[in-house]
DNA sequence: TAACACTATGTAATAATATAACATTTACAT
DNA sequence: ATGTAAATGTTATATTATTACATAGTGTTA
C-alpha cells in the first residue's frame, strides 16, 4: 500500500470533477466547470492537473489533450498507462492487464535505455460503435 | 511493396526538412524554417504534416507535439508506432520490433474493440544520458 | 515561538499549438 | 473541355499551456 496523498483544496475540486465525468475532460472545460468554485485561471487548473498526474490520480490522454481519473486502483503512479480510445464516440477506457504491463516493462528494460515509464494508446471502434 | 506516394511541393519541402533533422521538429519551428521557401502560414504546415502522417512518412510524437521522419522503411502507414524518448536530452528513436508489434496487435484484436492502430511511447534515459 | 523550507494559491500577461472559413489553383481522368 | 479531387493561399481565431511575480498556508525544527 502506497502512502495516501492528501489533496489540496484546488486539487480536490478538480479531481472530483474529473472523477465524476463519464468522459475525458480538457483543461479549459475543467476551468469552465470550476469557476463557480473560485478557480478562475488556467494556471490554477494546470497546476492541479500536473500534481494529480504526478501522484497517479489522473492520467493524461496525450493524443486528445484530455484527462481521466485513474480507473485502476492499484495504479498509484502514472508510470505504465494504457488506453483504448474510440475514434467514433471518443470513449476512453484504461487498460489494466498485468501480462501486458509486464511484457512492456520487460521490453523496455532490455532495450538499452534506463526505463522510467510508458504510455500506450490503442485506437479503433469501441464495442458499441463497431456494432452500428 | 506499397504504392509510392508522390509528394506535393509543400509536402516535399516539409518532409525534407524533418527528414534531415536530427531531432523531432515542432510545427512552428518547421514553419520558421520553411518561410524562405514561401510557406508562410501555420495551416500550410499543418496540412502537409497531416498528409505526411497519414501516408506514414512521418510520425507525431504525441507527448511532445513534435514530428519525426519514419525511421522504419517498411512502415508505410502510421498504424503501429513505438518510440523511446529520452527525458533528459529529448532524443527520440523509433522502435521497430516485429514481436512487439505482433504482441500489441494481437492484444488489441482480442480486446473487444475494432482495432485500427496504436501508439506507444517509452520514457527514460537514453544510453548516452544514463552513463553521465 | 521564530525561523525556515516547502507546497500551494492568486493574478495578469503571453507563448505555443492548432483549426475554421473562404477563395483560388493544380493535377488528372473522363 | 469538363468535372472532380487534392492542394494551395490567406486571414482570422480557437485551443492548449507556460512565464513571471506576489502572497499565503503547512509542517519541521532550532
Ligand atoms: Zn491508472
Ligand atoms: Zn465508440
Ligand atoms: Zn515508422
Ligand atoms: Zn538522452
């Protein structure tokens, strides 16, 4: 068990919003949604996002510039992330597969670099969209 | 052998620049470098980049918003890309490993989605930087 | 408790990345 | 020559992210 991180006020507001969202959220959409709570500037959002990513509570979907809450309770730090992204409905789900992550970290370890993390994004049509 | 794509004027100018570069190039840096050749607007650059990505001549490094020429002659289309990225010197190299790509496309095929492509980015220290 | 270090916050301005909208031109197949 | 798709040119604007600087809270230790 990792040490439990206490979130600051802004971090908590922003995490709660992302966590409740059914879809990845973009920074300026987050900003718009938290303005009533007193968070008025982009930087306040980006700072909270940076911290939340750092401690693994959220992940950035790089290809979409968007953020989702970690869907994998054991993923306390964002050092090995994998996602399926639907190119039609833009649904994103986090993949949590031990074999896959073992395979990839082994691959990285044997590659000659001093490996610190990876990010993998699969694209295609989700189950719903492919049956349409 | 795939059909050989003929590049248009702007596409060729921009591809040549990226291909000669020793490092990933960002869109506005590309723009700056091709202004003397008559390409004056961001959109001209982005349109060429889009096309070059589509036909697999270059790849976008999503975590860096930068572009590199494909280093894998057999990679005629950007449907399965993998990179090592050095967090110190920002060197990026394309990984071309048949086992890895087989493993990942099999994984995707068996995941329930209608898989179309993936992108994988490893982060860490490259050989040079780790020995410093 | 005072001093210190560290983290977080507030605010304004601006940088960097990317697209929309519209007009025109080129390539090339019928 | 006509139609059509791809590419280009141009202006304006949208979106994403950071710099710089000032202030406030939190916890540790002298
Ligand atoms: Zn996670
Ligand atoms: Zn879908
Ligand atoms: Zn390639
Ligand atoms: Zn390096």
